C-alpha cells in the first residue's frame, strides 16, 4: 500500500475557529484499503460537526477519504491520523496531520473601538 502525496499539501494546519477545514487522505493497494480517521489516537465518528466521505475505486485500487470539520473549535485541535489497512496483507499505514484551531476576536469590535476613539475631542490644559 502507498499513500498518494498531494502537491502543496500542508500536514500542519492552523485554522480560525468556526472556519471549515478539510483533511484528505488517498491510499492505493490491493485489495482496496480500508481507511479510518483517528484524533489523538481515538476513532473519529461522523457527527453534525464532523463529515467523513470515503470513495473506493476497485478498478484503480484506490481509496480517497476526506474528513471535514464543519465548525472547528479549540477542542478540535490535536493530531489527526488517516489510518489505512489492508487485511489481506495485514499491513497498516498512517498519515498524520497536526491541527491547531485559533480564536480570533471579530474585527468589528476593534472597528467600533477605533470609531469611538476617533470621535472623541480631547482638550489639554495650557
């Protein structure tokens, strides 16, 4: 089995909170590999915030899997593994991503503050 290396793929990702992120894994082998996703060593299950799509092509011996975090929060930060296994050859391979979710203050708060300060008149004693 082999993982397909994607050009310009970042294995370390930093994303803003609530900004969707997609992790991709593509592996080929015969029989067609089974792919699962792990976060910090724990199986990732599909929820309303986590979408896992896996496509298998038996004619090309290829499995392509996408893990989408729809609205990531700080708790979603961690190490994600795409784990591919092939029971016929009892082979297991892993591809790892590191994900950091950061929290940014909305720019509107800063704009409101600057607008308020700009509207003030300051008189200094002489």
